[in-house]
C-alpha cells in the first residue's frame, strides 16, 4: 500500500515539473520579458539614437575600467558629455556614472573658464595709470560736492587721458539717502496698479553663446505679460517687443527700466508715444527695479540653474513653460499666497479623494490638487 502511494506521489511531482516546463516555454519570466521589450524598443529606435546610445554606454564603461570605484571622471569625459548634450536630446536616459545635475555644473564651469580666457590680461582695454585713481579719490575727498563731470574736467587740465565714465566708475559709491528711498517706496505703493517694469538677463547655451532675455512684468499681480529671447538685441528689437507686450489700450501708466545702453533715446521716445511715462532707475541701483530683479532670481533658481539650453529656440520653450507655471501655478507671498492668475481654493471632495501632483517645467516644479479615487 505504501509503495503504491509513493509511486503515485512521484508520478504527480514529475507531471508537475513537465507542466511547469511547458508553461515557462510559453510564458517567459519577467527577466526574459524585459529583455524582449528592450530588444523590440531598440529595433524601433532611429539608427542615430542607437549609435549615440552605444557610444555613451561605451564611454561610461571605459571610465569605470580606467579607475577604481568611485569612477574618476576626467576633463575629456566632461567634454564628451557636454558635446553629447548639445547634439542629442536623450543623453540623460543613458547617463549612469554621474547625475545630470553634475553635467549642468560642468557646463557652468566651462562657461566661466571660456569667458575668463577671452577676457584674460592683454586682450581687453589697456590698464589705466594707478595715479589716475589716486587723483580721482583725492579730488573727491577735497571737494565732496563735486561729481564726475567736474572731476573729469580737472583731470583733463592735468593732462590725464581718461573718460568721464571711468571717473564715475572709480568714485566711491554713496549710499542712497533715507528720504530718497522712502519717496521711491511711496511712489511704488501708490501707483502699483499702473506700473510695469522691464529688464534683461543673460543665459549661456551649451556652445557658450550668450542669449539675452527681455521680459515685462506688471507690479499689481506680478504677472509676466511678455518675454522674448535674442542673441543680438537692438533698440529697434526692444521697441517691437514693447508693441507686442502692450497691444491696443493695455499700456500701463508708468514703465520702470534701468540705464542700460540698449534703452536708447529711440526706446524712450517709443515708450512716450504709447502714452507711458518712462521711469529710469538711478545708476547702479537695481533695488529700484526690485520686482523685475526678484523675478530674475526666481527664474534662475527654479529653472535655469537646472538645465543647459541647447539653442535660442530651446531656451524660449523653457522660459515659456516657466512663465506658465509662474503666472498660473506659483503662489506668491505678496499676493497673500495666491498666483498672478488667481488659483481657486478647493477642499477635499470626498473621503476617498487623494492628492495628485501636476508637473510643470518638465517636472522641476509641481502643483497639487484633489482627485477622486477610483
């Protein structure tokens, strides 16, 4: 009896092994499914992507072979990834030995080294005689009420070959008077609804080309009403951007901007022809255009410092996505923790609702809302 039962159990185990083998032959395991999926995806990729992906993987293998862990990334390896990021948009998908943020940091350092080399000693303006600066400081100390024009006139009489702008640069910077600061703050508070501001800031591309970003922001709701990107700004280009920023009867009463040379008399005349009163800030006083300066800082911290623009068109797309987030999703303390476009406040619709995140700017920023659970 026991022998018969033993033979039956052994037959059952053998039958189960055969069944499992047949099932595994028809339905592969997870590893085999993943390998098949990768093979199919590889066949569907363009040939250029396959070549670049293979090149990127081989380069990382070479880095790992050359040194002990952790991997020692050398200058050539950094240059390789900077160039690859310029010609291939999917370079982050294959990067494994370092983080993408590290490549962005390499690009920033390379940009600084590039311009440091271009502006090295012997390539820029000739150095001024050290005696010129001493003479400027002495005349200023002995005549505290004199400005750059008078000091410049005295230096010309002494035979110094110097420009008035150089004299202004060497003069000690004076702190603004408290009364002037308070008057400016009062003006901003009383005319907030009718004030807009414009300013420039620069962004380097992956090839170290410098892009100039012009933007216009309203003071009342901190809303970005217009922006544009160019590599060669000109007064005529600025005038055209102002026409696009304030179509029809949407022009503000005042427009604040600094004393950059790009804002030429032609730009000022165009501003006045639109019925806007220009308000230029004092020299070296960015605090007088604080709303615009703070937006530049926010844009850099929340988006630009995390990416390497490939071209002007790429930078335009990035800034457009950030402007959408800034106007629609981002909360501001000045607006009592609301967005410029006024986000509605919602409550939990039901007990089973859950919080979901909405990515902005390629996932660099997020907003949140309630969603009914399935």
